[in-house]
C-alpha cells in the first residue's frame, strides 16, 4: 500500500473531494428549497413572506457569519472550523426535516446557515493550502466550483424527485450521509495553513448582522406592506445606520473581521463586487421562477425542477471550460463573457415564451455563471497570502450570499406586489451588464 503523505496527489485529491462535499451541500440547500416552497407552505402554512424567510433565514445567517467564520478558520485552524461547521449543518438539516411548523423550520434553516458559513469559507482555505502551485490551484478551484455548481443546478431536479417520492423533509435528510462522509475524510486527510493572525471582531459581527437582517426584513415586508409603511422605512433606516457603524468599527478595529485595506489590493475588490451583482440576479430569479412555475403554471415540484435542468449541464460544462481556459486566457475576457451571457439570457426570457425558449435561456444563464465564478474566485484567492485565505474566501462568499439574500427578498417582494417577474428579469440583465463593465477593469 502506497503511503499517503501530506504533499501526495492522493491526499490533495481527497481534500478536494471533502471540501467539494462541504460546498456542495451548502449550494444544494440554496436551490433545493425553491422547488419545495409550495409543499412546505401547504404542509406548515405561511404566505409568500414566510416562504421568503424559509429561503432567506439560511442565506442571512450564512452571509452575516461567513466573515467571522473565515477569521475563526485563520485563527484556530480551517480544518477544525470546517468539521464543526459540517456537524452543525448536518444536525440542523435533520431539525429542518422534523420541523413541526414554519417557525421552527425558519429557525433550523438559520442554524443551517451558521454551519454553511464555516463550510464555505474554510473549504476554500483548506483547498488553497493543499494546492500550493498557482496553476494546480486554479484547476482545483475550478473543479471545486464545478462540484458546487452541479449541486446548485441539480438541487431543483433532485428536490423535485425526492418530494414526489418521499415528501419535502427528504430534501434535508439527504445531507446526513454527505455530512458523515465529508467529516470523516476531512479529519483523516486535511491539514491546516499556518494560523494565529486573525482575531474575533464582536462589534463588527453585531453591526453586520443587524444591517443584513434589517435590510432583508424591510425588503421582504415591503412586498406585503408597501414601501411607505413605517416598519419598512424603519427597517431600511436601521440597515443604513448599522452599515455605517460597521464601516466605522472596521476602520477603527485593530483586528477587523473585514480588513478594509484588502480592497486596495489589486484583484480583490472587483471579484467581490461582481459576486454580489450576479448573485442578486441568479438566485433572485431562481426563487421567482419557482413561484411562477408552481403558482402560475401549476407545475409540480418535479416538473418545476425539470424546468431548471438545462442549467445543470451548462454550469458544469462552463466550470470545466473555465478550468482549461484559465491556463491560456486572462481573467478579464472570461469574466466579461460570462456576465454578458447572463445578461443576454435575462433579456431573452423577458417575453416569457414557451418552454423551449426558457430552456435555452436557462442554459445560457447557467453557462455564463459557471464561466465567471471560478475565475473571480481564483483571481481573489490569488491576490492574498495563504494566511489570509480564510478572510478572503469569507469576503467573497459574504458578498455573494448577501446578493442571494437581497435577490430573494427584492424579487420575491416584486412578485408579491404583482407581475414582478419581467421587472426582475430586466433588473437582473442590468446588474449583469454592470458586472461585465466591472470585469473590464480587472
């Protein structure tokens, strides 16, 4: 038997598999819930706002805590935090499956988000440490992203099939065997990068959490109450004040969870901004199209999942393509091309034509996203040292999850106010075009 050393290709590939499992369950639970919103509502009760919170409670905890998770990984070891996050996520998934009402489900989804924050930030840190060579790291990141994208795209289809055969709780129980396998492989094969430089930032965490919660809550409630409602206006005001306080705290902290000076590093700010913009568009559209298919078109969860199938092959193909192209093509044209494909797909869907047109547009949308995400991830991680990889990964994931949070909240509110799908498509196209413009400055 050949021994598995720290630097062996076998160990690196096992670490890649384990970290991909971690990110895969995170992404799976982003998309799989969308096809379950109708059966969850029928089983546990709740209107559009409650269903938005079933989706957004997860994303909110994810986005609010991911920077702290990155700092914890840098300070105490990415391996330890990753394994803890996997355990929390797996147990919370069981709690989701057993939830007796929508309130408990929302709380369990938030706990899932806590685990997801640790998984997303520390998985990339472990992967970066395992692959020291830049070219090998870029290929590994592309494969890591491909696994996550496959889970994201397969979520609606797998979720629809599971719901049709075993009921909606099964979409959460599927995480149990994945969690056990991922934890076992990580404990045996993964190693940590040098740590000890990061420190906790409680005031930064509090102000960031308040800002995101207030923004999400106000945006969701705007769909039911209207923008002029005092509660909605108050929520937006709290979000602005908390956001300003967050910047002040981070600028004055000796150990900020988000070192603002990183945004002056070449190759850092652009991926963060693009990640925010494309996630608003992509995840917001997944939510409103799920509502559209199930409520307007009267499709079943399985049929709804099948409508998203074209994204699966397109995202995986684009991730593989990105892995090959990054060796020969500079990041800028790949990012711009991916963003413009996303914009074109949104514009093509505006007439809400038949299934064939939507399927083609979904494929283009998936290819655009799958092309640019590995590139912006590799660009960001290559801009910082390995000892700051946790914070860097956390920053990118925080921006992307904040985009997901705002996309579901804003587009869901547009849907609640009336025929908001076309407005959501137009907004998404504009955001993708803006991402392409930012990509030209990379």
